[in-house]
């Protein structure tokens, strides 16, 4: 029997890296089918390292997991 999509819905996203587009969709929580596009945003993530990252990269011991 096919889902009637009459239950709750949630929103999921898909990112198209080539187009730089983030798309939001309504999804049926019962069957997981994408029902309708909710929104589109132009989005290109930018890496912004933390100021302390330059010190951590010089001291590899600080990044090592603890030993037992």
C-alpha cells in the first residue's frame, strides 16, 4: 500500500557543490519521500581557521589522543 503522506513532515537539505546551491525539501516522516521543495539558497562555505590553529599546527603533540 502506498503512503498517503498524511503524517508529520520534516525538512531535509541537499547541497549541490558545483552549483553552490543549498535546497530545502519537505519530507514525509513515514516513508521518507521528498514531497516539495521549500527553499533554495546560494551558498558557498568558506573555511575560516580559528586564530589558535597556527599554534596547534606547530605542536603535533597537542593534537595527539591521550595514551593509556
